């Protein structure tokens, strides 16, 4: 597995490669060369700049070298089988591995999965959730399809689909696909390329084939949410739901959220801030409510709000089905492991929510936070909250 670089590593780029180097003392170093198109990697342990040990991923094999001599040749598919086949049984024919963040998985489960099952003639499919929140999404969007949850899933398989024994596996999505989508959005004129329609092209799906699965809220998610909210005293009859976090979009200035919270409270609204990390501190904003909620619980709460304000994230897609008016803030994509930054204009055009099918566009307001001042944005949000 390719581990994330540590803070003291040197990062450089050349010829579609990112190079990570960590020095250990004066003579030892660890160097990783990662292909930004495929995510396949070479890892070297060096002594005095000479490769002592080398691990190379290539064509679904891992090769191990000692002083440039091949000492082991291991199949990644064999490793996959040894590690994961305990989760599968012969009741299923096709296995769909959900290996992406919430936005990609939401679009797949809501719009694309049913078409794929038909195209692949999957008689008894099984979904593999690789994040805990995938389980909530499956239970709320396609409870009719069996699933298993695999924690700490790893498999650096270079194919979108593969066969082992009697199972067909479909990977949703491979890193090369996700990387290419972002490269296309970044390189083309804003508005020319959209991430959702790239999926339709990838699977050769005509938009006329699409339908939309509705999110169904399980009663237990509502019950557990209400139990947590009762402990923080949120006014469920009059509150605004804020979601200021995202994996890809750069975090927007804390002062913006502080002023927004204070202004909403001045208008008589309670405020719930949905936080999943501990490194956000809205000092200066007093009286807002927060607590840990699961994906399903957060949806259940947002559905009761008067308005949702969200930094653009994968969770934002999911919130569309609350049918609550939603204001979406777009910032540029930050530099991420193997993925480059993208300016806000391409982010907003390439990931715009109003281009998705079967949604109420009138309830979505999108803000380019490079063009709109914080005050203009706050005034617009507060003016339209009802």
C-alpha cells in the first residue's frame, strides 16, 4: 500500500511522477516514485544513495529486488484473494467495490448502478463498502442490494474490472479514472467538461437510460439523531445547518463562518455546525450547536433545517435529496496526494450541482468565493433564509 508522505519528506515532480524522499540519518533514505496517471509505485530503501531494497508495483504484480536482483514475484490478485475472499460466498456473481469518496458513490448509487447491473447482466450482485459512511449510503439509497463492509480495504489493482474464480469484480472507481476526470476538467474550457457526464461516457450510458433512486431515511437514523440533538438543545423548529468541511475544496476563512453564524442568530435562527474533525475553531461565534453525527444522522438533521450552507464537498450531493434550500460555496481544489490543485472557475463548472439530472435547481444557489466577497455572500444567505 502507498502510504501518505510525512511532513518531513521532500516532494518533487518529473515526467508524470511524484517523488517522495525521507532521509533517515545521514546515509539511509526511503524514496518513492509514484506514477500520477496510474498510482503504481516504486519504493526504494537506499544506503549512500544506492538502492539496497526495491519494491515495484507493475501489471498487477509486486516485484521485490535486493541490490537490483529479483528475489520475489508476487501477484496482487493472489494477495486480494487471500485477504478478502472470506467476505464473499457463491450466492453472488458480480461484486461491485465502492472505492471512492461520498460524492462519487452517491452519484453511482443514485443514477448509475441500476444501469450497470442491467448492462453487466448481474443476477446476484454484492456491494463492497470501503468507508463506514458507505454503509449509511447503501442503507438509504439501495437497501435492496446486499453489501459487506471491509475496513482498511487495500488492493492496488490496475484494472477497472477483473475475474477471480467464479466472481466478476468491478472497481468503482479506479484511481486513473478519478485522476483523468480532474485533468480533463482542468485542461478544458470551463463548462466544456463535467464530472457526472464523464461517468456516463466511461460506461457508455445514454442519459435516457437513467433513473433516480430516492434517499429513504431509516427510522433508526432519525431516532439516534434526535437522541443526540436532545443533549445539545438545538431548536429543531428554526435552525440552519452548516457544513464547512471538504476533502478537495480549500477551507474557507473561519471569520466568514463566524460572522455568518452570528448574523443567523441575530435573525432568530439556531445554528448547527456539522464537524468531523477537531481542527476547526470558530472563536467569536457563540451559541452554535455541534455534536458528532454519522452520515445518516447528519442527513436526518439537515432535512429538518430551514436552510443548508455547505462548502462544496461530496456530502453536498447527498444533501440535495433533503429538498431543503442549499447554498453551496466553491473554492479551488487544494493540492492533494497525487492530485493537483484546480482553480475555482474549473471546479465550479466541472463539479456544478445544478447540472445533475432530476433535481430541483431552484433550491440550489452556488457561490464562486473568489468572485463574491464574504459580506455579499453572507448578506445573500441571510436574506434568503426562510
